[in-house]
C-alpha cells in the first residue's frame, strides 16, 4: 500500500513538474498569457467535448437498458446471455461510469488538439475577398470550414459509438436477438436504433452540403500541376450538382429513419438507405467519371481554361506573387564598348566573393581563439556602414562549443562554460593578400567597426543545453594574455532557483537530481534553457511558422537574433498547395538541418511574412513585431493572443536597417513562379513555359541552388539595393530561362517587389550548370585547378553569382583552396565570364579587367540538347598537347614547384614565404599561358592546322 501511494505521488509530481516548469518559463519571458490562453483552451475543449461524448454514449447505454424487455425469450442464446447479465449486475453503475469515462477521455484528448482550429474560428477576421464560385469570404474556408468539419467528425464519432453501445446493450438484455425465434428486435429497440441511424444519416446530409464548399479547397492531381486546389470543370458541372442531389436524398432518408418511431418497421428506412448508397455510387462517382471521359478529355484545354484562370489568380494572390514584374531581357550584351562595360560593373553590383557557406572554417581557424568557441556552419550576410557607405558583410557569432570544453563534467557543462563571446565580421566584397577574409570586427574581445556592444552570447543557434548562472559558481568569461576572466550573469533571464520547489521541479523535468542538492546552486542562481532563437520564438508564438535561417545583428549596442516568421493556412480557395519542407529544401538544407523551416502546418496554400521577431543574445528577451499590417491571419491570432505582437511602428531605425526579405518565403515563391509566372490559361495548360530551379553546380548534393543575397541593380533600378536572387532554367534543360531578384531592403519603397528577367527562347544563354562546365573544361583553367589540387589540397567552388549587365549576364564565382595541414579555405582565384569571354585570375579586379579588356579566353557555345554539354565538375581535363613549346612545360614545372613551396610555407605558418611562393606561382602560370597562346597562334598560321575543326572554329 505504501509503495503504491508513493508511486502515485511520484507520477503526480512528475506531471506537476512538467506543468510547473512550463509555467515558470513562460512567466520568465513575459508571455504567460500565451501559456494560459493555450492551456485554458485545451482544457475547455477537453472537458466540453469529453463530457459531450461521455454523456452521449452513457445516455444511449442507460436508455437501452431502460428499454429492455421485462422477460427474455427462453432460448439457448438468452440462457447464455443470462450468465453475463447476472455477472455484471452488481457492477452496472461502475461499468457505465468506466465506459463513459474512457470514451470521454479519448474524445477530450482528441478535441484539445484542435485548439488552433477553435481559436481561429472564434477570432476569425474577414479577408475582404470572395471566392469566385460561391461568393463567400475567404475567411469561411480558412477559419470556419475547418471547425465545422471538426464538429461534423465529432458528431459522426458520437453517433457511431452511441449506436454500437446501444446495440450491444439491447443485445445483452434481449432487445435484439440473433438466433432466438420470433421478432429480431423489440419495438423499443427498433425505435432507439432507428433514431441513432437517422442522426447518422442526417450528419451525412450535412457532410454532403459542406462538401460542396470543400470543392473550392479540394486538392487534386492535374496535368499542369500536382498541387491543384479548387474546382475544375468536372467539379463544377458534375460533383457540385451531385452533392446537392445527395444532400436532398440523405435528408429524406434521415426522415424515414425518424419515422420508425411511429411505424415500427425498417422497410422504408432500409430502402431509403440503399437508395442513398446507390445514388452515391452512380451520381457521386460514375456520373463525374463519364463527364470527365466524354466531355472534358476530348476538349480539355477549352473546358478547363476558365477554371485555370481562377487558379492562376488565386495562387498568385495567396503567395504574394501577383505583383511580380516579368520583363523581356536579351541575355546578350548591347554595348560593344568594353571600357564602358568595365566601368558599369561597379554600378551593377557589389559582387560578394566571400561565400558565407564556405568561409566558416576560415573564421573558425583564425578567430576561434579557444576550442570552446565555434561558428555556425553557414555564416550570414548583412549590411553595415563603413566610411558612410553601406556594404555587404559576412557575419557570425563566436558561440559556445560544448565539444571543445577541455574537461567535460556537470559543473563545467552547465555552470562554468555558459556563453559565447563576440561578433566576427568581414567584408563580403574583398579578401586580403593571403586570401583570408578582410575582417572588420575580430579578436577577443571583439573590436572593429561595430563599436561598443554587449558581446556575451547566452542565446544562440548552437546553445542547445541548459546553463545555471548568477549563483555562487563563477562563469568563464573569456581568456586573454593576462589569463582567464570570470563573470557572473547580471541579467534577469531564466527561472530563479532560490525556491526549493522550483529546484525539485527542474530536477525531475530535466532528469538531473544534482539540481536539487548541488552546492553550486544558491542565492541568485537562474536556469537558462530553450536557448536557440527559433526555439524561443516558436514556443511563445506556436501559431507561427519559423524561417529556417535566424541571423545575428548588432542593434543599439546589443546582439539581436532576427527571426522571420510566417502565418499560413491551407484553406485559401483555388490556390494551389505546396509542401514547405520540400519547397524550401536546397543544397544548404541538405547539409545543415538547422536551416530547415520550422513548420506548424507543412501543407499550405497561403503564406505571409507577417512577423519579424528578435531574440536578445544576452537577455533572451523575445519581441514580436507586426510586419504585414494587412494580413487577416495575423489579425486573427492577435485577437486570440492580445498584447503579444507589437505594432510595426515600434521597430527602431537601427533594427530596420538590418531586416531583410526572408529566404524561405523567397524559395516558396520561386518554386511557384516556375509555373505561375504565366497569366494565360492556355499557356499554363500547354506547359511550354514551365521552368525549374537548377541544381547547385558547386555542390554534389543534387539539391537546388540556394538563393543568394547580393547588393545589385536590376535594369529598371537607378541604384543598387540589397536583393535576394536566383536563376531559372527550362524544364529538363540547362540553359538559362530567367533571372529573378526581389528587393530585400525594407528601407526602400519597393521592398518585396519581385522582378523577373525573361530570356528569349530563340537564343541560348548558358545556365549555371553550363557555366560551371565551361569553367571546368577550359584547358588553362583546368590545368591551374589541377595544380591547386596538388598535394593534399582541396578546391572548393563558392557561390556562382549572376548579375545582369547591359543586356547580358555576368557570372562570378570565387574559388577557394584548403591547403596543407591547415585545412581551411582561402580565396585563391576568381572565375568571371561575360559575353563569351572568361577569366580565371587571383582577384576579382584582375578577372574583370581581363574579361572586359578583351583578353579573356573565348567560351565555346553551349551544346544543344542531347549533346555533350562539357566536362562535369571533377572530371580530369584533357592532357596538354604534346606539341606545346618546351617553354610552356618549363613554366608549368615552375608553377608546380611554387605551389609546393607555398604548401610547405602554410604548414610552417610562414606567411612571408607563402606570399613569395604565391607571386612565383602567378608568374609561372602567366608564362605558361603566354607560351600556350603563342603556340596556338603559330598553329593557326600554319597551313597544316586548317584540318583541325577546333582551330578553324577559333579562327
């Protein structure tokens, strides 16, 4: 008995600990209203629907028992049932309570999970837009219809469980007979069960009526897209009238069942039910199939065009792409003045050669300082002013790295090593002479262009465990030449552990009994947890979908994590659905799960970047700002959770300067625009203008190329703006179809405007994969890359950036080398191509000078579809011609020696020797190139050379 009582108390306290710690955490972040609103809604739904289900089932059992016949027929069946009746007689009340309690608990638990549906229904705000078929406000489909469907499903469950419970009770007490002679059911049982069947059929009538509206948000496969939503020809002309007819038949059938209360016969109801089933097969299934086969398929384009136009308009509106601007773009340079083009490059874009997805190991090696610090795998791109001019900046935080703690134990993991320290930033458009980032903020403590700010990072993307701070145990702050510095947390974040009840609750909740009795915890101790930015925002706003990439910014003397959040629904009529997890996947999410979208509702057909959130890296303070002031979904949630979202006017100018257009929204929009950039239904149905997002040519994951942030100028813009860019290729091909950019700078008037440059189909412009292939197949470039790969070095290609320039497209790609024993990438070369000329030089300026000075290597035109399009990345290039002059071979030998000398200097950290080796390598490669050019020229002047097709083509 004692052990049993202790076990029950232990279970109760464990449940209490989870509830109590959640309440304490929400109170610590000043969002206790979210906890109380969510909890009270769940409890209310649990009790209301659990009680309704329990009463429904219990009442039917009680009524069936009350309507039992006074005497049972004398038969073997009834004699066997007598034993069961006598066995349960003493426990009838307890059995009734047990059954009703069980079904009530199950129904209540299921209903409590619908708290979002309830809150959206009761707080729903009008969209101010009507669907084209039923002329109902979109809010009916987004907020009302899901709740009506839940009620309908609950009604069906209650009717079926009540029917089963009543039938079993009637059978047990003789109201229903299976083998006994005479009538199979008493009049009372017949009436009772008929009413329950009538209720079920009446609910089916309601379902048929709601199904009419459900056609507007029904998903179906369609040849133009596999995510079609809304009515098609067969829906409007076959399914819709069929649902109306079936509704009428179901109403009549339900009335026939209710009539058995007076007629006491099953004949008419059974006939009516059979008619309803037959009608459902013929009218609801066979007739639409006939319409599809004999009316739609012979002339599908004409029949479906009006409905496609509705889908086009609704999809473009629901995803915010209705104002996207598509402009014809030649893809070929319009100006022949190379000097002018060279001058225009600086105005066209601030070309970023520091790839934030490549240089993290370089930041780690040069700025980690201590093993217990680390940078994220993918750094971020932001804008900071330098000398009064805004420039693209690669930025990362020196966060805590638990794997690098010298000695792992409970005290070190949770009390001493508690936070990271400082921002490290570098110019995005340049590198130093050694190929390293040009740091604008560096060292420990960090210093540079960002001025004075709170550098301690208690909340970050890598901070996934709890810390206990502020108590008697001092924390390690950072180390410098004078030794180790200690610190004690001064903020008011986290939960106070002075209270023994709190300590006991966290000891149970975290499974850490030391929390209860450790001497390292005392007055002022606070426990910090839920420490990643996305985790904190998702916890306080569980109705939001969180962008996969939170990024840091120094704002008003504090490090703030900026988190983009979305409101979504899958109930926008006629708008096609998309799966967020699939649509937002690219080559970066394939290698970094932290960049995946945090989706509450994965299948959506409406999305808005309605909230900008910030998380203070020191205090953990979370703020939600209303970004989209017109979004009805956000307004609905703001009614449900008042005072949780601050108005947009509260965003400071300093914070505004660091906000940007979110990547995941852009990826969703670009995926939709592969099909929905067209506005003509016939073109959409033909599929002739379908695009695709190309695979990342610099990455072997096979995933799509990620979008890139870049300060650039589109043809209709007067100056550069911070933008998010991507490219499109035709479906199944590799040449370029279009270039897309969105204005990502909130400080400009046309923030969020999508511009698409559509290339002509009559000419072939190389796409990213073809450009990469051309780079790799150039003999001199391939030979240089082979030399760079010498020894144990690795070559990594950076982001392949595309920039519109004077009617043509400029491609720029930085090339990094991980050399020697250091194993971190340094910028070694820059690839540039434009207008059929390509260059591979040490710096961007040199490459641009070579391309626009007319000295670039001509690029072979891309192969036609079905032909070899060039050497794939990593394929061994063709060997140099054996007829090259001996001076070329000597120069290549010198280049190999210089490269090996440079690698040896890297191993010894001798940067002076490394610089000399790099100069020697550059000189040798230039001599080799000059020698090869001379040889080629000689071959072209020789009569025997005319037999070579490639030579003739070059001439």
